[in-house]
């Protein structure tokens, strides 16, 4: 997978306005998320609409509460493995919210500053699909090659960095399988 000017060549591009400059320019870790809109339903364009501030608050009872959020992620990996990129990797996407993480000895907050946010279309209980693990492993390999500060131990879940607020990507996400995919020679 090629990365050209901080955009993934293989991804469909849907530009989100919900992004700004990274304060230190650092790109050194990845946060994995799970999302489905409405919750538990897959397919449709609601995630892309949420990230582009065009979600109709009346289209579903759940949307009213979230339509005015200003959020984004760098990438969304859909159930069939399709990648959609919303924010270029050198910009700060708004996916982690209030968050903290032990980076070695240092307790760091505000993980949006230095992470790449990847949403997997799914929920906490439904197994993620093989096509998603394959696409995610391809993306992560490309990111680690392109941004050498990113290494496998610096790939975390949203639940790891905001444990009181967030559970995603949830118990359905198989971290061991991801790491097996990552080390496979393909
Ligand atoms: Zn999340």
C-alpha cells in the first residue's frame, strides 16, 4: 500500500473538515476504534456523514444526539475491507477525545496530537471480519514503513486510552490475530 503526500493511495478519499494542525508534527502511534451507525447496524453512509458534518439528525432517533459533534478519524475500514480516508496523516484528526497513555516513563494526554485514528466498522460484540483484519494489517504495515516512530507496541485501542468512557474496539476485536497478521510474510 502506497502513501503519497500523507494520503493512502488505496483509500477512497472523503475529506473531513474536522481536523487541524498537529502541534508538534509528531506521528508516532495508532489508535484503533470501532464504530457503527446506527449502533449495531452496518453499511449505509451515516459514518461518512458524521465525519463530514452532514448527518441528518432526524434520519434516526440516535442521530439527534450526535449530529452536531465535530469528530473525525484518519481512516475507516468498512466491513468488506474498503478503506476510506478523511484526514491526511500529517493533520490532527479528532477521534480520541480526552485520553491519556503511558508512553514509556511519560504520561501523555491528548492523544490526537500524535496518533493516527483508524475506525473499524463494527461493534463491541460482533466479530470483525477477515477482510478488515487483512486491510488493517496492510494499512498498519504501510504506516510503520512510512512513519518509523510507529511500531507494533504503539498500536492501541480507544478503550486503552479512555477506559472510563470508551470500550471500543471492544472484546470482539482479536488483538492476537491482528499481531499474527502483522508478522506474516505476504
Ligand atoms: Zn473510539
